[in-house]
C-alpha cells in the first residue's frame, strides 16, 4: 500500500485530499495543528505546529518515507501596503514556505522513482491587491518547487504546484482577510475542495509522470485574460 503525507489534513483541501486518497487505497498520515477526525484504519492523524521547524523535524524523524507528499496547509491574511504587519508575514512564510521546505527536505533524499511532491499554491501567485504578504509566499512556492523539479527529474520524482482560485473552505471566512474579499469565479460558483483534491490525486498517478515543475491553476476561469 502506498503512503502519502498530507499537511493541513484537518480541514479544507487537505482533508478532502486525505479522504480521496483513502478511497483510492492509499495509506495516509495527516499533519495538522488540530487532530483530524477521520475514522479509517489506514489513516493516522498527528498534531504538530507546522510553523515550528524544530517540532516538525522531530515529528518527521519518526515517520517512514512516503511515496507522495502533499503540502496543503495554509492561512490567509490581507492588508494594503501601509498596514502590513511583519509578524503576520512571518506566520505566512513559516506555514506556506518554511514548512514545505522542512518536510520535502527531510524526505526527498530517500524517495524512490515515482515519488510525488505537490504543494497547494494560489492562482494569485502573480499578484493580488491587498494580499502582498500572502501572494509573496505563494510566488515563492512556485520558484522553490520548480527548482526541486529540476533537481529531482533525473530520479523520476515530480514536483508541482496546484493553484486554486476561490475555494469553498474555511479560509474564505477566516479572520484577517476583510481587506480582500474572495471573488466569485466566472463559472458562477466556488471551486469545491474535492475538485482540487481530484487534481492532486491525478498528479500522484503514474500517468502524470511527465508533468513536473508546473503551476497548475484550477480557478473556474478566474485567470482567463489575465
């Protein structure tokens, strides 16, 4: 049975991904600050503060090397230039970028051919008014993952970014984003977490072995003409 590690497993895209992978016969370890309430013999929930590198490294040291890693943990914060707070920027960076680096850095050297790294980014990675700190972390993920893809291609390991638009998750109503309300995609509805999870699951399949170093948008048309 193949093993996947999913961060942000307690809600949103992370939890949707855990559920889909379990349905498809994977064994899954979920890493999140809060315990993940999924009753399945092939699922293990581990509570850890992903923004604390020491605690995260200690947790990873006790885990076996997975075939796939999905970094789906995320938070939103929005503020215009002039009202940016450095501690908020540091929290965003620690969770989105540093945690991804810590997890991938720990496991990638031992991963075998067919391994998969997937990071959840954002379709706003090229810029969004009042979201500069959030966007900066998502843009950094694209550059980081593309670099990893270059390093890992010869080993048969892929690395990609899945970049959703406005998705129906708790993040849409998360405190701290009053300065930047979500915009309804042209398809007339929010993207569902299960739709993002399905794209992630496809990237884990052998048929996706030629897809690497890509930022793949799932935005309901929000990126059209931009």
